[in-house]
């Protein structure tokens, strides 16, 4: 079971230790452009993320805190600059465990902490941004992907009805808590049948700015077809 990993491509800095805690590639969204395996029959087929990571991230169950800490202690390198809690799926479904990991890491290592998330954690828990700040999270990258609720529902197909307002509030909360906050959009995804076209990059940047996110903190991720 792979709990910690590094990217095996030269494009990614090698001084980031990634931590995977997500069982069964679980997410509370079902984005049209997502390349994670979504059904059991896809669990062991190749996908873009695991190919880049050079390992399978399939976990039958979320590892215990003890298992995670043991893996971190064993694999962290003195030259590591960052510990990033990211897997295939949504890590903040496990917010209480994430908080404990962050606290442990900050107490024991001088390292930046980061989480990549769909930003819907407040659909499950309360005051998540404050809890993350108190656990000393340094940076968060939140998938926003749309400039209005209608497009968001079409693109990301969230499981929770109030996903869009909760997402926007979470972005603002993270900023207000002074966590270094980035938002991301998948660009150049086109689906004629669903009338989806995510190529208007200027609109994305404008919308992010309206939420208080500076242009340099907007990540535009080019859509890559599944392999
Ligand atoms: S939020 Fe991320 S992991 Fe979840 S379905 Fe969307 S792209 Fe996939």
C-alpha cells in the first residue's frame, strides 16, 4: 500500500514528499474531466496521475495515523522542502486525520505543508479553514473550475447540493485565515454534447480575482485526455 510517494518525472521537484490517505480513489465530486478510476473495474488500469507518480495509489482503506507517521518518518529526506497531502480523490474527506498529520509534521520537521483539494470540506465539517490554519497548514490549492454554479454543477457533479456556495466560502475563509491560497481551473476541456467549453482563461482569472485571489495564484491546468 503506497502512503508516501514522489513524482518520477523530471518536471516535478523531487524534494516534495506526497502523502496519500484516500481509500478507493474516493471523492465527493464526479468531474467530467477527472482521470481517477471511478469503478472497481478501473482500479488497476493505468491513469495519468499514477503513471507520473510511478506507483499505484490504490488503498483498500485509509491508513491509520500510526501507519502514516511511520511512512513519513521513514521516507522524508533532509532536503525535502514540502510535504503535500494529495492522492487520487479528495483528502479532506478525512479532515480530522489530516489535522493530526499536519500537527505532527509541523512539530517534528521544518517543512512547508500543502493540500490539494476540491474545496468542499465544509459540506462535511464546520470551520475547516480555521482548523487547518490552527494545524499550521501553509498552502492550499483549491479546484474551482467554474465561474458560476450552473457550470460548476455541469462540470463537477458534486454529491452535495450546497457545494458551490460552500466552495466559494471556503476559498474566502482560507484567504482570511492567511493560508497561502491558490485556485485552479481545468482549461481546454470541450464536450459538445454537454455544451461544455473551458477555454475562456481570462474569465477564470477575472472570477478568481473577484474572490480576492491574485492572478499569480490562479493555476490553469490543461486538460489531458485519459490514457
Ligand atoms: S474533485 Fe478532483 S478527484 Fe474529485 S472528481 Fe473532480 S477532478 Fe476528480
